[in-house]
């Protein structure tokens, strides 16, 4: 089995391509960054999402990436929810507070390879939610991902996830704790902007199946949106 944590870092790195230029140009920039230093770029998610879905995520450096990004967003949303704050009271989010080492959200906490793989699956599932990845797009994505040289096993995994129907039951069952459920939803929401009914419907279904309270989901939505907006403002 390949290293799912490493793959997750490659999907959500700390340095991501900018929004300037054409769609083709953004894709080429993403590929150059991924080839140059794949463990420090978010280029894979931009390649996977075909620029439309990668725009907000690949739009500006969020300063941290990978496991730390998902953990930080999830922890911040969960902490504010538990504090009793209303989501509308949460201010703009210039930076994420560090996650305490003892917290279940901490990247230093024992994260299994299986759950890291689940988070990658969740991101791919979110990317497919509006059905925009057809056979031609899938072939193009796999061609670009092959150029990044992830290894045959990881490539085969991504190809299968793109081709097969989303296993929502499997995703939900893999999140055993409340913190893991928050991280799974956070990773999914981070991947896309739900600007279609299909995407919004998918996220709502996922939240319902995970049993996340509406108020907690709202905190995750606000936190992820604020982090994306902060990144875009910083980039200018």
C-alpha cells in the first residue's frame, strides 16, 4: 500500500498555483509546480479539479497545507461550535490558530494510513459531485497526474476513484469519531465551492449521513469560506 498521508500532502500543499492567466495556463503552472516539488504544492488538487473547482483552493497560499490545513480548519470550526458562538459571529480568518498537540485534530495525533486515504477519497468524491468529470476529462486528468510521477499504485487508486461511483457508505463508515467526521466534511468542503445544486446537495447529504449538527456544519462552512477568502485577499 502506498503512503496515503504523503498523497494527501500532495493534494493539499502549502504552495499552490495562482489564479492569473488562462485555464490552460493555470493547468500548466500547476503541473510545473508539481513536477518541481510535489510535496510542497497543492497542484494535484488543481489538476484533479480542472481549474474550475480548483480556483478558490488554488487561488492563494493558505500558508499551511495537507493534514495541517484540514486539521486546523476542522479544529477551529469545532472549537467555535463547542464554545457556543453563533457562526455569524465568527470574524474573518487571517490565520488558523495552532492545534494543541493533545487534540484529536492534531496532525501529530495518530492518523492511520486508512483514514488519510479516506480523506483523499472524500476530496475526489466532492470533485465528482456535479458530474463534470466525463471520460475525456478523466483521461486528461490521469495524463497530467501521470506526469507528476506519484507511482503506479497511487495512480491506479486515483484512476479507480475517478471511474467508480462514490461509495458514500464507505466514506461515512470510515469516520468513527466526531473529530474524524468533522475532518471528512471539512476536506470535502475545502475541495469545492458548492455553486451548483448537485454540489450543495452532495455536501448536505454527506453532512446528514455523518450526523453532523446543522450548527456545526455552518461553522465549518463559515471557517472554510473565511480561510479561502483570506487567501484570495492576501494574493490580491
